[in-house]
C-alpha cells in the first residue's frame, strides 16, 4: 500500500516535471486569458464544495498502535486482552482516611454516581475490590449462612419475645410480685411455653433482681420446651435477642469461626454481602494484596480507577475522546463527595487540562497570523500583498481538505493528526511562493521594465522556481507514505502542495495582471541600480564566501562534526507529557500518584508465561507443577533490578507466596499465567525501558504494557525512519538534479539543510536539558528532518535557480554575489516569516510543541543567516572550480 501510494505520486511528479515548459506556457496563458483563469478557479471551488462539506467523514480519529502484530508488546496484548482489556482509564486519588466507614460510603456513592458519565463502563476501588473478594470467598455459602442466621434469629424470637413483653408489662407495676399474673395476662400469654415460663418465674428466688428472675425463668422454660435447640440461643437474653451483633456472634460461633461476626451481620442484610460489609465496617480484615493495589503504604491516599467502554486509542467523530470529555463531570462529582481532598489524572485528564491551557495561549497563535501579515507587508512594501496571501492561503487550505477527501475515497482513511501538519505546510509553501513571485515582479519593475514585460519575466522565472520547489516539497512529503503509521499523510500532503503551487502559478499571475504595480507602495518602486546591489551585505557576504570558499567550508565542517555526532547519539525520551505546567490539576494528581505509589504504578508491565501443562486443576488450585514453576518465575521477576512489586498467582506484591485467588492470574484453561510488575520509574523513562529489556532477556517471558510498547515503537521507528530519511534524500536529490540540470546543486542544497538540522538538534538538546529541564522528545529530530528537508530545500531552489540564472552571464564571483543579493533578501524574509510563525509554537505550554517550535525557529534562523549566506556561495564556487 505504502509503495503504491508513493509511486503513483512520484509518476505524477515526473510528468509535471517533463511538462514544465508547457506549464510555463500556462503561466503566460494565465496572464493573457486572466478572466478565464479566474473563472476556472471560481468554478473549481464551487465544484469542490460537496467534498469540503464531507471531507471529515474520511478522517480516522483512532490512535491505534501502528506497531506490527508480531511485535512482542502486540503479541502480549493479543493474549491478555480477554482478561485485562486495555480500556480507557482515569485515576481518582482521595486523601481521606480509607479505614473510615464514612469514607467507604462516600467512595461507593461516588462510584454509583459515575453511571451518569457517558461511555462509563465500571470502576474499581479498594472497597469494591474488597467486596468482590468477600463475595468470592463466601461463594455459595452465603445462602447457607443467611438461612442459618434466619433460623437462629427466629428461634431467639420464639424464646425471648414473650418474656421480653412480660418484663416490659411487669415494669409498669414496679416489678411487684402481686402483679405477676396481671402482667402475664397483659402479655397475651396462656401458651404452653408461656405457662412454663410463668411457673419458673414464680418459683425463682425473690431476692434476685427482676431482670435476673425473668432471664432465669426464660432459660429454664426454653430448656424444658425446646430441648437441645435451647443451647443455640443460651448466650442471649431478653435485652439483646434482637441485636444483630449478638446474633451474628452466635452464628459465627456456630460455624466454628469460619466467618467473622461482622461478615455474618453483612450476610444477614438484603443485597450484596461484600458491599454490605464495606458499608458497615470499611476495610476491617482486608488482606494485604487487596490493599496494596489501591492504598498507599502510609494509608493516607486511596485510588479509584474509572474505566470507559472504549480503548484508550478510541476517538469518535470530531476527535471525540470520552475520557477527556468526561473529566470536568468526574471532577465535579469528586468535589461533591470529597471536597478538595480528591484529584483526577490519566491520559484523558491530561488531555483536557492541556487543551484548556492551550486555549489560554491562543492569543499567541492569533498574533502569529498578524505577524505573518505584517512580515509579508514589510517584505513586499505592500498593503495589498497580505490580503492576497490571506486569500491564497484560504483557497489552498480548501484544496488541502479536498486532498483529504480524495485520499479517503481512493486510497485510505486519513489520520486526523495530519490536519495540523497540513495547515502548517500550506501556510508555509503558499506564502513562500506568493511572496517569491511578487518579490521578483517588484524587482523587475525596479529594474525599469514596463509592467507587462516585468510581469511576464517575473512570473515565468519565479514561477519556474516555485514549480520546481513545489515538486521537491511534494515529492519529499509524499515519501511519508512509506511509514506505516504515517501512510495517509503522504498522499494528502503531496496533493495539497501540488495543488497549492498550481494555484499560485496560475491564479496569482491572472490577478496580478489586473492589479499591476498598485500591489506595491509607490515608494518601493524606485529604480534598482547594480551599484546598490553590490553594496548590500548579502553581496559582500557571498563575495567573501566565494573568495574564501575552503575556509568557509572547513569552518562549517569543523562545527558540524560534533553536531552530526550528537544527531546520531543524543538520548531522547518517549514521554510526550513531560514539561506540563505544575499548576495543572492532572499534573498535581500525577505528582501525588508518583509520590504515594511510585512513578510506574499507573502502567505496570504485564509478564506472560505459558506451559503445555496446565498450571492449575479444574477447581483453580495450583498443581504441584504450577506451584513450583510459577514461584520460580516470581522469584526471577523479583530479582530484576528496578522491580519494586510483583503481583501474580505466586506473588503477593512484596514476596513469593501462595495467594488465595491464584486462578485470577491464570487464563486459557490455566495454560497461561500473568504477573503485574511494578517499578518506581516513569513508564516512558529510559530506566523503565531498561527493566523491560532485562525481563525480555528471559525467553520464558512475554512482556506487554505501555513501556514494552514504547520499546517496540522505538525499535520499529528507528528502522522505519531511517528508511524514510533515505527516501526523502533520494527523492529530493532526483527532483533537484532533473529540475536544475545539475548534480552539484542537490549536494549543495541537501548538505546545507542537513547541517542546519544537526546544529539545531544539538542546540535544542542543550536548551531543553539545561534551561527548560526537559529531556529531548524522540519525535522532534524526525519531524524536524522531514519538514525542514522539505521546506529548507524549498528555499534552496529559490536561491540556486537565481544563481543558475545569473551565473550564465558575466564574471562568476560578481554574478554569484548579485544572485545572492537579489534572492537572499526575499528568502531571508521568508525564512524569518516561517521562523516566527512556526517558532510561535515555542510559547505553547506543551513540551512537545514547545520543543518543536524552538527547533523550527533555531533551524530556520541558522539556515537563513549562515547556510544560505555563507555555505551556499562557498560550495557553489568549489563545484564551479571542479566542474
């Protein structure tokens, strides 16, 4: 699929290249038949309206892992998904006394209230887990114990109800002996048992208290009337026979202490026994393996897991992320039940807080467009050009959405993330081509040509360079089709750039022929003399570099050596959430989670083992083979450096031990078992990845979980991105060689861009680590490479095409310097425009965007003021000497 998409695009690229002369004729045609061209574009935009309305239907909002199915983490996930589904999860932390009955009931009420949350599936807390444990512990014995409790309480009622009523009536007569018969009659007596009670009461020692006499008579009558049954209730009396605690203690003793009196009391109530118990007694008697997962070691903080009925990668229409959308509602529920003692974190909560923080920074990005318009106006000395740029960027954006529609219909559903890259690329290339062509038109006017000749010369010369540049950018971005996780990016960006360059090279000449020199302020059209060109700093810098070419090249190579080494060896992180503001609620919750439970708590490693022999009997108890084997595996996991806790069939968290519910960690007819392995490292850290590598070194273990996926992603990406980098270089080299009819120009352009990329990476690493106190995110060098290899060579084409044009006439050094002076000013402006627009990302509160913005700004500034000004003239001169 990736190869076919790319080859289709590349064939189109070659066809466009071979028919470049015809396209130049089209530019002339656009000037001559300007009304027709404008009408065609208007009609085209109207015709595109249905696709613009429906392009979002072809966006894929799933972030499903693009790792190969045979990668270790994916094989582990496929095996464990039936017992440990990877549902989207939020984590609530509650800083209240977990052993308090009040906290238990508030937590259970909170969990019940979660049912109103869209996409909610279930929740788990220390209370629900303990309740589930108790239910499993009792099994089918619950009904038997409940029946026993009912029978005992019924017997107690029969034995003590009448004596209790008599005692109450007798007390009204101040326990007078003469009133015994009257109190007896008032209690509705006259039954055989009642008569026995009366006889024993009358015969009791009158020196005893009334209560002692009644209890004595009751026990004697019960012994005579009920026989051996009497002993069941012999410890009760008329004051406590209805008391649940007393009855439960009685039943517990009758069962030989198999269950506690409190548990009997919970059984006696209607509803689920486990829930009854925790509502009444909280965590009384809870085993350590239940507490360890949900309760911090200092017993100050408990965790509640909130699960959704979709995976973490699921995204609905319009990028709907259930966990993110549910965050404010869940926070309001936490506030309702726990006040300020509750926190919420997880990927969804982080995404929500990040989005809110980014909205606050929206003024920065709005200012970027104002800055862009100002820069265009300043570069071209024009009030009309910024308006034209806005119009062309808007149309190009619509063409980009059309590209999404076409890709979705003909090839593959498009990753929604491409929208953001598409906007940046279209903004950059469309503005570049528009400014470059109008700047050449202004230059031709200043050289004294009439407006018609100036327009034809400018549009054909600059249009040709823009076309070559567009082909270069389109082809290199189209190479993204080779990367499985980015394969939908390739055709979208390829078509968008091709359509954008066609837009600018046809519609701009047509509109410019109408507006003419009025595009520019009159003060900017003063005659341009050769002497003024030769006095410019760009002319002098190019002349210096050409004359001292080997010195310049040696200096660049000397500085580049450590930067190139850094490019290949610098350590990076896979943690995209690093560097978020500490004021964000989810970040504060994450800090509390790390402090109380360890950095790796939220994403344990899942270690799977299997055997041809079952590890357990049919009833779920471990076989001798299973017991020995799984204990050995647990021992090996505990011995791995960095592992702090292991849970499994033979691991209770802190040690190798028998666990009461070993079968909970067994699956697939007991032929497979899994362990949950915890560390104190962040799941995205190099330390956590090293732990995974150690565990994977044992061939008996199959390792899954977040860290394992990241390790596979790094390994997979390293190969995929190396291929991508090579493809982009080859494509750009081929296009530049064919377009500029030169083998030296591709070397000059590609080497210059690569030098600026390596310098940028080294500088960004220092800034991130030393100033921002962040690790360099592993995606930054890759994205920087892809985007700048495209846009950087975009600028190279503008300069090199002008150099090629000027050096055909006159003395070489002078012609080269004039070419640099003529083109460098506008290219410098374009570089600064892009550096400001893309560099504005550096003001983002998000670490990933901040690093990306800094990378773009640093690279474009280096590229603009060092590579283009000094390196290019030096290398052109060297190749000229060795032609």
